[in-house]
C-alpha cells in the first residue's frame, strides 16, 4: 500500500530537523509549566484506574515518555521519525521506543491503560483525524484515559485551520469539534485546559489539552 504523502513529508522533515528540534523542545519542556500541567493529572488518572501500560504517541526525543515514568507510569514511546527514535533511545536507554504510526499502533486491542498524544495530531489532515481517534479507542482498555494536546482554533463550526509549523505543515484544531469527534469514537471528555493565546509567546495561538476516557 502506498504511504500517504503527508506521512512521507512529515517523517522527512522531522528526520532532518531532529537534533535542533530536540534542543528546542527541551527548552520548552522546562520553561512552559502551563502547557505541561495536565500530564500529572493524566498520570494520576492512569494510576487511580489500576495502572498499566501507556503509549506516548509522537514521542519525539522522549521527554514526555521519561516524565511519565518519573510520575510512576509505565510508558513507552512511538514516533514516525527514525531519527527522533534514535535520539530518544540514546537519551533514555532504560525506556522502550519504537518507530511506528499513531494511526496503526502495534498493540493489541484494549491493551493500554493510557495514551498521550502531545502535539502529535497536528500533522494529521482533518479528514484523517476521525480514523486516528478510532485507533486510539481501539488501543485503550475500557476505562483507559487519553490526553491529547494541540494548538487551538477558535471557530464555531470548522474543525481545523492549516498553519506554517516550523518543521512541517500542521493544523490547529477546534477543541469543541475535537471533543465531538472523541465522543463519536467512544471517548468521553472528562477535563480540558485551554491556555490563553497571550501565554504562548511563540505563536499567539491558544493551546488545548483534553483528557478523555474510553467508555467502559
């Protein structure tokens, strides 16, 4: 089967920018507490639900995967970019990292206690987002939690708007429309955090963080 052009382009872009991206993401991770404030909440929900395996999809250099482990969660990382996975493995040899697709995770049905997609759906074209969310639902166990983060788009009816991301073409999504798609996929929203545009000096977009739970 021929790979979609957007996957080929995204992989090539991140492979070529892997070292610089790793440096920039590290700086953001340590200096932007609002945009990582939901991760401890997500980790607490996973632990309270009986613990289990968590996938960090679109893990990049592995910062969030390692942070989840520090919060007491058994996490592994998946990324489209082999160069990113190589950096993650080198930095965190004690953790598991795999090259793979978030839209076709190599896990058994209902096998994950949690799934985190930290700004990794943004390179997914809007017409393909429902399929990706359906894959998240397939992978999560009943009662399992999803944390999904993305640049927000404040529009009453439209799902997304394309923007010129520094690495590859990306989309910012409407939190309300994403919540509707999550519900259609069998994932019920339980919490959200919207960071105001003025708190993000890099772009001036709102930042959206939604936690959802797979219906038991």
